C-alpha cells in the first residue's frame, strides 16, 4: 500500500506519517515546502489540483492534512488521479460542499472519507458506536476540551480554523432544521476525565453537524461545544477584530496576527515539550437515560506533537490501514467498525470510556 499525505510539512501530518511508517506503509509527503523530518517528498501545490493529481497517481489513498480551505481542490486531484481520499474535516460549511461531490466519486468507484481526524473523526465513530448499542437518541451533544500542563504559551492550532470557529455563525440541529447562533453565545460547564478536568465549553461551528442528522435520522437535536487552555484568550483576540480578513488601514488583522505570532516564535513547539492533553465526548440522551463515550488523547513528546496534533493525525492513518470500504463521499460514522477502530486507538495510547446512566 502506498499513501500520499498532502500538507506533509505540518504538525498533524507529522503524526499521521509517523503512524503510517510504524506500520511499514509506503508514504509520499506532498507539500509546497519540504517537511522537517525524513520522508519521501514531492513538491505540490493544491492551488493546482492537476499538478497534485500527477504526483499522487498510483497511490492507494491520499490523506489531506492541509488547511481545510483546500479540501475541494484535494478531492478534485484525487478524482483526476483515481485515488481514494481522506481528510480531517471541513468545519460544517466546507463539509456540506464536499458532500455534493458524492456522485462524482461514485462514478469513479472511489471513496472519499471526510472528517477523519479527532473532532470530527473519533467523535463520529463514537456516535456510531452509541447508535449501535442504544439506538436513536433525542439529543446528541458533542463536547471537546484540552488542558496544557505546561506554563509556556504556545499556539498549537490552526489560526485560520480557530478564528473561523470564533467568527462564523454556529449551527444547532433542532426540530428537523438548522438554527444558527452567534459563536460562543451558548455555553455550559462540562466535566471531562483527568487530566483535562472541567472546562466551560462554547457553541462554535463544527463538522459533525453536517452529517449526524442524516446518519442518525430521527434525532431531535445535535450540538457541539468546545473549550480549553487558551480558548478564552482566543475569544478575546477574535472579539478585538483579529478574526477579520478584510484590510484595516492596509493591513489584514488575521494575517497580521499570524505574522506576529510567527515572529515571536510562538507557533508550534520549537524546543518546548508538548504537554497538552485533550478529551472528546459524545453523549446520547433521552428523558430517562444517557449513554456516552469519552476518548482521552495523550501528547506524544517523542514525536514533537501534543494531543491536538496526535488526535487529529492518527485516525486517518488507522482508517487507511483498516482498508475502509465504500464508494462516494462518506462520513466516518458510516465507514468504520467502531470496535476495531477503538482497539487501534487503544494500542496507540488513547483512553476509551463508556458510561451509561438512568434516571429513576
């Protein structure tokens, strides 16, 4: 098996490639810049899908770990090359656009597994497990938080994605339709297992909302909330206007934020040790009971990645190693066997918890 990893120079791709190579998978790294670690490399730019198609042709799968804005271009490259596609998520609005390519992938007898990261990805498979054991719930709540055990401030997330989450209207599926709220306008205090613990989680836009209503027909409500170390600071940054793309006095606030953080050496880890843990929880609830799966994700300092990158990068590797089947554009909850997937996560240090409670 040969797997192309697009966006190979990023931290998430570093975790993906390490997991693939641990399984002796032949890996080709594709990016506009050469990765800092040893991997077969080809220069490719998703702004030119035909160029990427010629590079990945002959691969069995292409895992797209690039910024989600380029998901459609990566899918076009895979269609042209005749390669099965996997990505890490599309933040709802992009996911909905990707689903429209279902017919094209079916015609080419190819599979496009979309949203195969941590959240979405692990959360989707957790929902499939709960649906299998408990049926259709009245409500699905997806919650996510992270805790950095280090005192040193680092930016370990995509600035564009985080600013999008904090500036775009957030969907809630309720009563058979989507209702849109201002970001962070709804919140709750959520308890996670240690070492993450309790955090206030906030409503933001997210990919699970794009597929859960159709994957679990009959569900009354679906919502997503997140929080964690640095989230309140990111909220403040977005409120101050740094989520804006349009220029103010000739400067894009978002671009300026990115360049400033880079100049100060705060993006990525450098010589710092990754110490951030993450937890993702999916709760199915009815009037009389709740069932939930929680997955606690560890950092992997020996790889130079924390839970955010490790959790986002490993599931796509597992999916291609499992040899997921299908044709068309498929979300994870319809593509993978949850029991087998969770066993693979456990082998890699992920902690899986199932809990059920009933009211009297």
